[in-house]
């Protein structure tokens, strides 16, 4: 547990977060995260998955120290079936649901998301496929964000310690930003680009 805790601490520091800020993102208390980092408490599976998602690290790295060095080169492309939808417009009320067999070719560390709504124009149009890499978005990045209540969004993410503010590139009249507490964010990925369907 001590080695796992050290790797969690290292990953937190790489992100530039205090224990309190990281604990809020992980939906745990500061003292609990401190004990996990010290090796005195075992992390939950959800905490392990969340820490690994910050930079797209493999779970094996966190548990066993088998470190897969992140590469700045483009991974080998492969075909992936689009499996998610994200609301560009909050009124579209998109919750996570499977998407039937739309195949796209993408880099090896990415996911493909079908965009619903037009408030992310000109970045992505309604029905297009957006590409996201398994890296935690930074303040102001375009991101795919999954919330714990099942909703998912493609938005620009303004990330604060206690809340995320998700805004459209081209908001529609009367459209408000989506503001959620940090503890409600389940996973988030950084935008890579928009794809044409095969």
C-alpha cells in the first residue's frame, strides 16, 4: 500500500493539486487521501480508476509500478465503435447510452463520442464524432465530461477547486453554463479533434 500511496501522491503533485483539491476531485476527505498517500489506508477501486484517468495511466502502473511512459507521438491508429453521446446543448438531456455500431479510426489512447446538439459549432456539429484522449482536461480546455448522475457533456471546462463550469462554444439564446460540484464529475477527457464518419 505504501508504494501505491507514493504513486498516487506523485500523480497528484504532477497535476499541481494540493491534497484538499485532489480529495475534492476524488470525492473523498482530505484526511482519508492523506492516509492513502501514506500507505495507511487502502484506496477504493473508484479512487484508483480516477487517479489513473488523470493522465490516462494504466491501472497496472498504479498497483504494480509497471509504468507506461506517456508519448508525445501519435499512437498507432485503430478502429473503435462510437459508444457514447455527449450533449452540446443542455436542453437535449442526453444521458449515457450505447450507440449502435458507428466505426471510426482514431489514435490508440482515445475515445470517440457522438455530439448531440449544435452549441459546440464550429468545433463540432450535431451528429459528428468528437475525439477525446485519456488525459485530464486543464482549465479552459474543451472536454468530454461524465457526471455521476449519468449525464455527459462536450463543453469547454472551467475547472475550479469546488466546481466545474461547462460552457458552450456557441451558446444558444437563454442557454446557461452547466455548473456542477467537483465531486459530481466522474470522468473527464481532453478534446483532440472532430472526425468524419466512415
